[in-house]
């Protein structure tokens, strides 16, 4: 048998080994499928299956089959959670990327790839939620080139989200190219790191504030305690805080549930990184609280405080007001657990704030104001479950938590 024939015989085996190594973690397909049958995967699969049935029902029979949406109440959980709540946490990529690549804060380098991945997936699934809500995904380009003009806030948001999603895909691509062994392409993309980071800063800051600016178009619909001309600034500040605390919370969860994938540089530096993020978040939230008080005074909305909506507003505000002190104290005594707990509470506060603005306090005078339909809740849960599964799939294969530096 000739050498050429021997090489031809080995090629399929080598190709199969490469596929098993890259996609199936070194196992055969049969072994990999068998390992998938865990309690978590089976429960997650059930949620995804039920959600997929409801999503199919939505596209076949219409949005009213899974939501309480109407002309008077246009938004539910699909946008309230998937877009308005998810996007501020997706600022993790641009915030940490800016700290590392623009300001040269090298101590945060171990978490920068994870932050960029979280940002990329956050924006990607925000688009998924948007497509489920809007329908007709083949017309996704309409807000950018057909339906609206450059004076429209929707035109601005559509272009910013699509461009920033592209930028984040490029920012994360070095990890994917490293996984695939495409060293030359990876090196070429890494050469654009600074340019991509600057583009990300411009696009993210603009559209994070633009999401707040959308609500300026509805002064009669949004409750006066949440409606303010400061909305663009408030959305931007909470997005910066949200991106930082999301990295803290996810980093802790990864350390607990995926510790076999965490490399020494990530694990050993995580406490100092967490304390540093806690210190920054404290200053950011102090700024937010001061600006929020100024906005209430500027809009002269004090008269609404002693009402049911006012009491609910006070609960949200007091939570935000307590958080910067919790971060400050946690950093001062170097209590990493307290900083992580404060980060989790910050996520809760931001979720409450965004749901208040987009759903609860929106159309507050509408009689019979429904928050959401139970099927919509399951769809949201299923899409979030898919996002978690995709994140886990990527981290299990690509060098997201590795010692290797990003540049």
C-alpha cells in the first residue's frame, strides 16, 4: 500500500478526532450524548421544549396567543425582561473592555474575555427576544433602512444594537479562533482590539442612553415618578453599574459550578478583581442616587410619593440608596462575600427599575392593567435557559477563563 493511500485512510480518523475534541470534549458522540442526561440538562430541556412550543404558537397564530399585548399595553415580559432589563447587564463587555484596553487597568484582564462573552450573548439574545415580540424576523432591517428616518429613536437603537453586536462578535472572536487553531486570523483580529473597543464605547453609550430616551416620547403614559428628562443619563449610569455587577455575580457562579474550567489566573485574582469592581460600583451608584434625587426635584414629582405607586418607588429608591454604602463597607473591610451579595442586590434593583419603567409604571392609569400572561413568562424563561446553555457550551470549549491573555 502506498504512502498516499495510507494518508487517505488516516484523514477521516484525524478529522473525526478533531471533531470529537472540539465539539464533544474528547468523547465519542455516543459517550457525549450519554453524559448529557443529567438532572439539570433534562430540566432545562423540558423548559426549552415547552417554550419552543409557545414560540411556535406565537408565530403561527399571533402574539396575542402568548401575551396580553394590545394597542394600549404594547410591552410585556418579552421586551421588559429580554430587552430593557437584559441590555444593561450586557454592558459588561464595553465597561470591562474599556477599563482594560483603554485605561490600562491590567488587573481586570483575567475577566475581560468572560465580560465580552457575557455582553455578546446578552445583545444576541436581546435581539432574539425582540424578534419573538415583533415577528417577521426577515424584516429585521426595516427600522434601519425603510420604516424610520434618522430622526427616530428606533432608527438609532436599531443601528446601534446591530453594529454593537457585530463589534462584540469581533471582540470575542479571538477566543473562538484560538479554539479552532486559526492563529493567523486570531492575530489579525487582535490587532484591531483598540479600534473595536473604541467603537464599542461609542455605540454602547449611545444606545444605552437611547433606550431611556425612548420613554421621553411617552410623558402621559409613564408615571411621573419615573418619567424625567434625565432618563437617558439614568439608563446609562445603571447600565455601567449593571455591567460591572453582572461580571461579579457570574464570576462567582462560574467558580462554584464550573470550577474545572477556571484557570489559576482567574481564580487567584478574582477576590481583588471583585473588590476593585465593588469600589467602582459604589461611586457609580452614589452618582445615580444623587442624579435620581435631582430628577425628582427637577420634575417636581414629590406630590406622588404618598400614593401606592409612590410607596413602590420608595422601595426601589431605598434599595439603590443602600447599595453604595454596602459596597463601600464591603471594600473597606475587604469582605468579598458582602461585595458579591451587594452585586446580586444591585442586579435585583436594576431589574425592578427597568420593569417599573417598561411595564409596571407604564400606562399606569390604564384600567385592568395586566402585567403579563403566564405563557409569556415560560417563553422568557426558556430563552434565558437557552442563553445559559449556550454560555456553558462556549466556556466548556473556548479559552474564556484561561491563563492566556487576550492580547
